[in-house]
C-alpha cells in the first residue's frame, strides 16, 4: 500500500489522492500484479488469489480478506485500521432480478438458490472484467462500484459496459430470451468511499446521495433495460441523440434525467 503520503486516520487529502491515483509504488505493483494471469484477484492492488502467483501473494500477506473476499487481507487491513476514506467521483452500478418473488414462488428453494448463484457468478465476472469492485449482493441485487484507482478516469465507460455485459450474460440479447430477467441502473457522482463500521464488522463501501439515486434507477428499470443518468451518459460518451426521459425518483425533490439502453436485437 502507498507509503509516500501520510495515511493518518482522518487525512482525507491522502485518501482522496490514493483512491483517485494511488502513489507511484502502488501503481507499479498493481501493473505487475495485473500481468499475472489469474482471477479472482484483489480489487484494490490486483494481487491474484489463484494460479501460479497466488502462493507468492500469500507469503507477502495478500490472500482474500475474511471480511471482504474481493480485496486482499493486506489492503483491507490498511484501510480498516486507519478507518480511511474520502469523497471521490465514481460510477455505481445496481442490477437486480425483476419479478424475483414470482420466480421464487414457481420453483423449489434449492433451484432458486442455484439461480441466484448463477446470477452472482455472471454479475461478478461482468464487474471484474471491466475493472469494477463488487460492493455486495443484497438478495437478488448486485451493488458494484467503478472508481479511478481501479477503473481509471473512464470509470463511467466501465460501468456502462459492465451493465451491458451483464444483460448479455443473462441472455437478454438471445432470441430465446433471458434465463433470468434483469434491470440495471448506472450513475456517476461524488460519494464517500472507504472503511465503515468497527472491528470485525468493518466493511469497505460507498455512501451518499449517488448511491441512493443508482438504487432507485435499478428499481425502476424494466427487464432488459439499463437506466443511465445523463451525467453518467455524458461521461461514458454515449450517443447524445439517445432519447431522454425524466423520472421522479422516490425521495428526490427534482426529476432525474436518464437515457435507456438495451442489448436486444
């Protein structure tokens, strides 16, 4: 983890710089780790958890963290011990299974668990393959983040691409239709990202209005649809000629402008 800046608890300037760029040593290590062909890997430093490089990573303390298996124990400890974090510009992706209650009603609980496992697998791949970080799965909903340290300055491009890849992976571009109906929301904005909670309950997550907006978008998206706020659409370089809609999101005083994307046909 970075050593050239001061990571004292509460030093938001350090954490903002780290989450946006990292320091020179961190960037060099990440570039080296990314060359090792393995997945999954730490979503902060890119250390591989499997493959021929994994034993070496374990020796230097880079194994999946018990608290969050998507980051290595070394990276998690670095953030959690210092309780670090900062406001940064990121892109968020929420996606969930539409009509999950009805789907669950029509199959055994074991089969429904298998369906969820399959959804979790393809969703995780779509996020990781585009340089994102899986924040969590809440029931049938994916919560993912794309921030500069991992996805680069074009994190909005990565977020939209991940959403499209997820719809393709769940069959929304197939003539026979999807094997599970999924709707998604993508939004870019400033959020506070870092360690929250205490002790064994510490988590790495993002909080703020942008998170709420993205969650609301996903809840309003139809099966096979990605609702993208105009902020994220501009940042992602989407066609400015795409039709815009104004949505009244729950809890928001003003309408939210969005564009709708699909992968069918």
